[in-house]
């Protein structure tokens, strides 16, 4: 096989991979928007301080449950 043929096959394979990644990222973005909207609804219903629902950080909990000095203990 000529070197130019190998290079052409390489270019076609790279173009195929990039096309697949662009198509895949478009579907992931739409799913991310749905999840973000759901999380926003949950945080507003529970009156949380931010979008961090599952965190071990004590200062990201509800303000009535948070220790004000816990941010300086981590």
C-alpha cells in the first residue's frame, strides 16, 4: 500500500471518529438539560443552598442544619 493511501485511510477514520463524537455530544447535551431542570426543581422544592445534592461537605447542607465553622475544618 502506498503511503498516501495509508494517510487517506487515517484521515477518513479520524473524520469518522470526530463525526461520531459530535453526534454523541449533541444527544448528551439535550439529556443534560433535562437533568439540570429536574435538579433545579428539586433544589428549589427542598430549599437547598445550591445544586449539590449529594456531597460529604457539611457546609453545603440546608442552612438550618449547617455548622457555620465546618467550612474551616475540612
